[in-house]
C-alpha cells in the first residue's frame, strides 16, 4: 500500500508542477519515451513553430554540435526527445524562446551530467545511452539506456 501511496503522491506532484507551468526532470527512461511521444503527437501553430525554431536554432545539438538542436544531423532518439520536450513546453505550458532554451539545456545536463562531446554522430556513439555520451539509439522502438 505504501508503494501505491508513493506513486499517487508522485503523480499528483508531477501534475501540479505541469499545471503550474514547471517541467521537472526525474526519470530519463520514462521522460524520454514521453517526450518522443510529444514529438509525434503535438502539432504546432505557425506562431508556436517560430518559437520552437528560434529556441532550438540557438542551441548546438549535443550529439553533433556542428548542427543546431533544431536541425541535428539525423532524427536520433536524443533529438526526438528534445524536439518533443520543446513542443510540449510551447504548446502545453506556454514557454517562450528563452524558457525553452533554458529547459532544453537543463534536459541535456540531466541526461548526461558529464556533458556531451558534440561529435557522437561521427564517432560511432549513436547506439550508446545518453549518460555514456550517446544518442540513445536510432529507433524509437529500441531506446538505449
């Protein structure tokens, strides 16, 4: 019963944080899958797309830093996750450009506190986990953790 109470408490606090417009990072596995789902399901308006593009063009992609987080070099699981996170922040939580940039950078640090090399895609790291300087795989049906 304590487990059920803990789970309910977690869900309530997570929901309240989302309602308050705050996004917390707590579980890489769960949230990566969730963010990839947002990437597939959320359609942005033209105004929202402008915020999305401006925010992500200002950030280097951690897996291929010669590309922006907007373009990346390929649709790896890392990119799908931060693209979905960004869409959720804009469409559901009404974040502006600066808030999106800040939160996406926070996600980068959360997924790999040691930092990304910026050359993962060119050095065979696509199949490694985020925490091991990787892209988390290339197929959303086969996430690497």
